[in-house]
C-alpha cells in the first residue's frame, strides 16, 4: 500500500541520517499521509522519493553537509542531474537548503517552515520533524506555481486537497499561523475558487470519500482567513 511505502521510506531515511536527524525537516509528498486526522482516512498518493530541508548559510556549509551524508551511507545520485538528489537504501532523497542564496533556488516558505516545524512520531518510534500544516499548504501552492501544471494533473494540488479533506483541524491551524502565510494561503485558495471549472479542479484529485461541496467549503473558510475576500 502507498501509505506503508511512504512511511517505510521516511523511517529508512530517518535512521540513515542518524545524528543529523534533528537538523532536518521532512517535507513533500511522502509526508502527506502524516497529516490525516480523520478516522479511516484514505491513503495518500504513493511517491518514490523523500524530500528534506536543512538550514545552511553558505555553499561551504552545503559541501560539508554532502560529506556528512556520504559518511552515513548516502550516495550522491549524479546520474539524475539534480544537485540535491541522494540515494539511501534504494530511496531517492532530495536534501534542499532552506536559503535560496546557497544554490540559487529554493521555496520562500522553507525558512519559516523550518522555524515552526513540528515533531511527529513514526510507527517505529522514531521522531522526525514535519512542517506546520499552514507551511505545508504554502510550500505546496508555491511549488505548484513554479511547475505551471494543469491543476487536474498536479501532484501538489492533489496533496493540498488531501490535507483539506483529511485534517479536521486544518482551518483552525491556519488561522493561528502568521499573517503572511495565512494571507498567501487565502489568496491561493481564492484564485482556485475564481475558476469557472473549480468543481472539476477539485473532483479531479479528491478521494472517493470526500465531496466537492465539503472541499469547496474548506477552501472558502481558508479564503476568509486572509486579507482578500472572494467575491461570491
């Protein structure tokens, strides 16, 4: 099952990181199922890789991190052509610096996401750090924009919808987040709700257990948390 695969990959990478684990926050598709809080939530989408962020101030610190990963049995996947791509026990691992100045690219929501990360206890007893739900949504919306993909085909949008479906406390958690991320999420949800085919955009990626109306209601609630109000 996809959820078991994703969890096993997270556990393997967490063990491999060893004493580096407290420095790392797990992000991306492999973590999405961890946010589900509703009973009998459907499994999240399967993903082949594990994404992590780490706070580094310079390229020199990035190079030092690479040596630390090698010492722990991680192999740099040079064949992929992706500078941040590693492999550990068959699991692809992307290790992304939070600061764009290190490699020239990043996600602007990674630094505050790193600062507000939350602990999560995996089934094997390992504790990792994951993004606060508000920053998860923000990083996913930002990634979706950078990829310019049709929402109906976007894994980032699929992940956003899954969390909107399956995390009962999501609206309250976003409401308690910092104003800038709250407004960003509001604006992004408002943009979706402006689309003439908004029902189709939601239905294309939602699980069978959800309804279009319930998801649109959640999006409207998230819009109401920001400075921009959607014109009905």
